[in-house]
C-alpha cells in the first residue's frame, strides 16, 4: 500500500520546512497517522525512541543530526493513511528489533576477535 498524506491543516510555511517529508515518513515509523494536539506528545516520544535507536532522519551540511522530534510540533494537522499502532505493540516490536540487532553485533564482534586471534597466533608461529 502506498503512503498517502493530507497536509491541508498544516500551515503553508511548515509544508516547505526541510523536515516536512521526514515527518510524513516518520508517521509510518512511529505508527501514528494523525498528528494533532492529542497525539503530539506520544508522537514526539516515539520519534525520540526511533531516532535514538536509528539516528536522525536528516543531517545538516556539516554532518550534524537534525532531530525531527524537536520540530514535530510544526506539522500538527498532518494526516497519513498509517494506522495507529498500539503503544505496547510498537514498543515491543522496537525492543525486540534492538535486541536482535544487538545480538547480531555481539556475534559479529566475537567472530572478528576469533579471526584476529587466529591470525595473530599464525603470525607468531611463522618463522621470520
């Protein structure tokens, strides 16, 4: 299904903001399709979690992160066709994904250490 959006209730100036497109895609990442005064606090927290796990949506010309969660208020009124993901389900999915990625990193690092240890051992046994 395509991601669709409606920004008629977002001020014109904010629709031209550099983070506007990120806000649209963020709705899918955070499982909140309607950004209004009621959903804004939860949307900000979910965006903080997402950016904490995955990094910022955008970076400036010097490579510094531009955090969407700090600017999300600008886009109140944005609606997308994203269904609301219950908080517990959304948190659980991201927690499980973070643990899976952490396990993969630990396993990768273990294999790298073993490879380096074998290479070092072989070098020590090789006559000069």
